[in-house]
């Protein structure tokens, strides 16, 4: 089992990391802040980059080199030929979000399996 918890947004070559995750472990869990969460969208509509508990830094002082969304990772997983066994979001309190996770979840979680 390979865990990639809050690393995706810090990596330059995400596809290499995903290939290595699939190579090293039969199963993997990827979790990252979901930039499409509704409070982030609202902040963007107001003209500002979001600052939340999941994205706690100002845009000019963040260790994150990228932001992604639940839907973006679904596309990347398909492009990379990854087998997604399960996918869901987590809300701010850690509760599971299965309905509209791209909008309602602050964290995206993907469980991968090697075929």
C-alpha cells in the first residue's frame, strides 16, 4: 500500500509519481486539497485566491506548486491508465462526501489498484 497524502500539490512531475505509486504498491491512496471546493470558487469570484484550512497560505507564500480538482484527477487517472477502485471527497470535518465531491469536498481522495 502506497500513501500519497497531501503530496500531489507539491510535485513537479505528477505523472511520474503516479507511475511509481502503481509500480511500488498494488494499492495506493492519493489525497490532496480540492481547489474546486465551493468556498474556493467563491473566493475566486470575489477576485482573491482562497485561503482556507486546506489551503492555508497566501498565493505568494505557498509551498504548493500546483492546485488541482477532483475532476482534474479523474481525467489524469484515466489518461495514466490507473484503475480507480474508489473515489470520494472529505468535508472540513473529515466526513465522507460522495455527492458532488468536486464542489462539496475540501479534500479529494482516490483509491487506486494495480490490475
